[in-house]
C-alpha cells in the first residue's frame, strides 16, 4: 500500500476498477478515516483490512458511477457519514451531510474546504485541507490533465481550475484517474518547448514502467507542466495560434484538441 504522510494524516491510494484511484485518509488525532470517492467496495474493504483502519466517512466528488458505486456496499457493513454536494444530492447516494460549494466543514479538528469545480459535471466539488496542504481533485484536475466537459462549459471548468491555481505550490494533489501516460503524450504536443514538462514526462515514464503510480502530484508541478493550467502561458497560446487570447479561450482550445486527440 502506497502511503503519503502529511502532518497527522496518512493517505493511502487504492487503485480501483480499470484506472480509478480512491483514497483512504486517516487522521491520527481523531482516528477518523475518510474514503475519498468509492469506485467499488471490494478494493476498499481489502485496503481497510490490510491497514486495520475503521472507515468513518466518505467524501464524494461527483455523481459518476466510477466514483459512487461502492458507497452502498461499504455502508451496508457499518455506519458512515457520507458527504457530497447539495447541488447534486438528487443523484448521489443518500448523504448524511450535503455541503454547499464554497463552505467549510470540520472533520474531527481538521477544516475541509469545499471548492466548486463545475465542468466535468455541474455539481463536481473538490476537497481542500488548507492546514495540511492537501487537495482531493476528483475528475477535475489530473496529472498533466483535466476532466472532460461532460456537463459544464469550458468557461465553468476554467473558473474551477483557476480557483485551484490560487492554492500554494506545495499543495499535494490526489487525483481520480491514472491517465498520466496519455496526458503526458498530449501535453508534449501542446507545450513542446517546456523543459519542465520534458523532465516530468521522463520521470513518469520511469515510474509507470516500474509499476508505480503517478499520484499524488503537487500544484506547483501541475502549474509548470499541465497543458490545461498552462493556458496562462504566452508560449502555449502562441503555439496554438492564439497569441494574446484570454487564458479561458486558450484553455477551451487545449480541451478541444485533447478531446480530438
Ligand atoms: Zn467522472
Ligand atoms: Fe471518473
């Protein structure tokens, strides 16, 4: 089990289904254990058993089946607090806490901020723990990628990504899918002069070839190499034939190209 320690938190990535990541997060102070997204119950139960952790909470990022289908099976075996967006409560498993985008809630003694990131779905939210500097980005931000626009507009997605770009570079980002290899190939077509991107692509190829995982990433690394966040870069705008265009327009063009790649 691959564990990241951040302050009093231990965070374990749990590969699920074909390419999903769920995350188990334990707070050493309260003993609370949260699961961030529930693609399936079996892999999560196996990880809980191996860790000897008692699950207490589930935080849901959005309504897609590969993020919620495990909730009922997990809930059948224990009492859980299930947190999700009030905007999408009608199409999420029954929530014990419906949160408003923009609000904060207490998880034990830890503050969790709910950031509104519509685009992939209209009710997509991400969970930010500001003291620890941890972000669970669901299907909004991936390593060198971002979610497809199934429900929202490029403008909405760019708004959410812009809010994430306000977070500190050191923020550790736990994302929802291992799409990194194909994201890297695409990133090089959009941002071929970016030395940091080339270095990173070499690094992730090494990680993946040795059977490793590319999660987590950091916001600083994404800012430097993610072609969608690089919509703010004049180099990327010029390369796409959009010099002087607004970042939002450049972002929409990067998203369009990835959809057709
Ligand atoms: Zn999704
Ligand atoms: Fe997904």
